[in-house]
C-alpha cells in the first residue's frame, strides 16, 4: 500500500509555498456534480461539446483556466452556474466577473464560446458583482491529498462562513488547479489570491481580514495576477503595509533577469484608494537554502526541483501624491 502523501512531504521539508501560483488571464468555472474523473473534463456529467471546447483552448495555448466547481446542492440543482473571471489591463486589485445561470450544463459550451468571442449571453447573465467565491480543491481522483485534506476543509470552511454570517461568500469544491502538495489549498476570487496548508483559524483570518497578517506567511501561495517569480516581492510589501494592502490596486513586471534566472529585477506599482501611487523595485535572487527537490504530487514518479527566491533588496523609486483642492 502506498502511504506517501505529497502534502505531508512538503510540510516536513518546510517548503516555502510563496510563488507557486500560475498567472491565468481568464478563469472559466462550470458547475458540475461530483464525482469527477481524474481528468475533470472526462467526467460523466461533462457534455462532449464542452470537452471539445476545453481541448481546443488548450491546444491553442490560450491563458484560460477551466475548472469544474460544485457545492452541496449541485447534484440536485435544476440549473447550472457559470462563473467567468477576467484579468483587466493596468492597475487592478482583482478580476472582473460575469455570472450566468443556465438551464443545464449542455448550454455551457455555447455561452462560454460566445464570451470568448466578445459576445454576451445577456438572457442568462446575473448581476452578483459583490459576491466572493472561494474555491477549495477536493479533486481526490486527481491527487489523494486533495481528498484527504481538501474535503474535510471544505466542510469546515462552509461551516465557518455560516457561523460568521458572511452572506456574500460562497464556498465551492473545485477540480485541480495546481499545488496538490499544499493541500488543503484554495483560490480566493475575485482577488485571485491562492492559499495552501490551511487551517481553520488562519482561514477565518483570511475571511475577515483580521489578526496578524504575518501569520499567513506559511499559507500564502501568491497572487495570481502577478508572474510567479515576483510573487515573493508582493508578499514582502503586503506584510509591510498590512491588511490595507488588499485594497490597493497593483501592477507588476519583470524588468530584467539573468540568463540562468538566478537574479531578477522586478517592479511593482500600486495605487492607494486616495489615488496616490508608489513604485517599488526589488532585486530577487535564487535562494539555495529554500530551493527544494520534491515530488510534485502523490503520483509523481520522480522528484522535481522547485526554485525559491529571496528579496535581496527592495526600494521605493518614486511616489505620486494626489493634490486635494478645496
């Protein structure tokens, strides 16, 4: 019997999980009852036209992430929810959202294809911009850690939202979005922040934005609107500015990097709610003490090297303040 669990292995190794998030321009979330097959879109409830669309987008290498989602009512619902989160240009603090309520999942491919072509299915669209959607990976057929840790965490997360009376927060089970070895892991939308190795106390802190923000150091995987290699820079600034940071609009980029990618110069610009802007730059270096060689999943045949970076220096290059006139 295989008793190896990749998330236990990562925790034992003390892996720093920051910078483990891919950047997707678009998330397409389709409600579909569980159970899901190991390859989610080969599941029995996924219609052929939707499976074909997902495969076409994958072949075209478009920056779109398709996920199946479900809640405790999905298996007996007489409708299907589609959520599309889209990253916009410029300074942002999250993704824009479109939500659709369909009669059944067979209509999903048509609605999604119209959206991707710049058209909109107005008759199916709902206005729920204030809703916060938290996806917890429970895709146990893809990796057993997501069942072992994701399913119990989904139960407790759903209870926490109810206990805190957070009417604008929805908790979803989700198919695989990466990072099995950090189970239980979640995406907080529309912000697109990722977390892993979660426990209930820290999850409540994330929900309510209270407590010691630096306590999230071991669970914060990174912000999905930024390149993965500079997500550690964003974490440094988040800890510097506190919970207010989550209200700032941000844009980040890699200015240059060495050929071996061991040294990176990055820039991060942010804007406060009062309109004032700050420009930071950082020198990021490969951290040999934190770079690890681990199995990326329970089913991996061999170990992979996961390069970690450290913020060698961080400096403010410019500020622009708003002048208020009477």
